[in-house]
């Protein structure tokens, strides 16, 4: 934006044209946006500030408006790479050109004269300034190198000491690791021996397990055979038991039948009349002795030979008594005929063994 008028009169614009951040405060803040050639002085101050510092003085028009409302002086920070004279001259010109009031800004002719004088001074002082700047740079460089060398040497010494300590620690750890490795090797050898023993024991246990499995299979087969045989024996036992139960039932029935027959025979014998018949005492004694045990037969024979004459005489003279044994036994007991004595008379029916006694004696023998 270029002003055609002087710095004493303002011109107005409705568009407020220009670049944001480089426009003067009067253009940004006024309602009619009036301006003169001092707006260009403000823009040149912004450009000089950006050239000297590498940063914009104001990034946007809002920053320009905030600076105007604050009323504070603009602060300029220039790098120390410039000489003191250059820093002072640049700082003074930027501060003059960035005044909020347009009337406080310098004129273009005044700035021309100032910059011309500064150029001549810089030209005249350039070799000396360059030498001084080079010497200052050399001094700074040497100082920086010395400082860096000292710091690097201190770091190197610290690193060397730490490395030496670490090397000592590593050497000690190496010794410990070597001893641990030897111990582990011994333990590994021992574990190998133990593993071999365990393998042998495991194989023996496997063989025992196989034998146990075979024995178990044999025992199971034997148990199965015994179970089958036991079942067959139990079946036979039940069959025999059933047969015995049937036999016992039959025997019980036969016993009942025999008891009834015996009762009938007893009643029949009781009702048969007894006919007395004379007998000799010798015949009665012989029958009584015959009914005794075989041990006493010899003694009975001796007594019979000694008393034969006496018994013959007495029997011829003494009549039989009604209550004597001869009267009770009947006329055929003790007769000379053995068949008649064995089968005639009611006493033979009484002394004959019953069918139940015969069956009982045979059952006991079985």
C-alpha cells in the first residue's frame, strides 16, 4: 500500500487492503480505516524486525490490535551474533518505526539519511569488525573447545572408572560363572548317573508290571473258572439238596405210614390173648442169656452147666406161677423147636424190628 499524500493528511479506505500482520494499527482499529504514508513506515518496521530476528513482529492483525490496546512499548530481542553497534542501531530503528501513533514514527527521508550513515559506518568499520568478530569467534570457539574438552575428559575419566569397575565385576562374575559351570557339569554328570539308575529301575518296574499284568490275567482267568465251577457246584448242590428234601419228604411220609402201622400192630398185639405153656428154666435162662451181650455168653454157659440138675428137679415138682415169666411169654416161647420159638406166638411179633427202624439204621449208615 502506497500513500500518495503527505504525512500530515489522512486518506480513507473502505477495503482496508494489505497483508495481515503487517498492517498499521490505525488501519485495523479505525472504523473508516484512515491512513497516510506512516502506514508504510510501520510495514517497513515489521519487515526489518523479521530480517533481524527471523520471526514476525505480529502474526495476525489481532496481535497488532492487542498491542495497540495494551499501550506498552514494543520489545525487540536481537541475537548476539550481531555487533553491539549493529544491535543498537537495528533495535533503535525498529522501536521508532513500530510506534502506535502514526505521528511518532519517523519520516521516510529521515530513515534514508539514518540508514545511509549506518551503511557508510559499517563499510568503514567492516575489516576491523570482521577481524574482531573473527577473533571473538575464535576466542569463543577455543573457550567452548576447552570447556568441551574438560567435560569430555571428565566424562571419559568417569566412563573409564565405571568401565574398570564393570570389568572387575565382570571378571568376578566370570569366575563365579566358571565355578557355577563346573558345579553344573558335576551335577549334570551325577544326574546322568541317576537318570541311568532310574531308567534301569523303570525298566525293572515295567517288567514287574508286565509280570503283574500276566499274573493278574491268570488270576482273573482262574477266578472266572472258579466262579463257573462254583456256579456249577452250587447248581449241583441245589439239585442234591432238592433231592434230599424230596427224599426226606418221602421218608417223613413213610414214617407216618409206619407209625400208623406200628400203632395198629401194637393195638393188635395188645388184643391177642396170652396162652400159658410150661417151660423149663433152662430154656428161659438160655433165651435170656442169648439176649445179652456176647461177652457174658461164656459165663452164662458155665452157670448153666453147674445148675442143670437142680433146675430139672425143681421144675418137675414146682408148678408154674401165674405171674412168672413163662406165663407172660406164652406157650411157644422157649420150646425145643427153634422155628416155633422164633416164629410162633405174639412175642415174635413184638421183638421183630419195624420197617421204620430198618430205614433209619440204613439212613444213619449213609
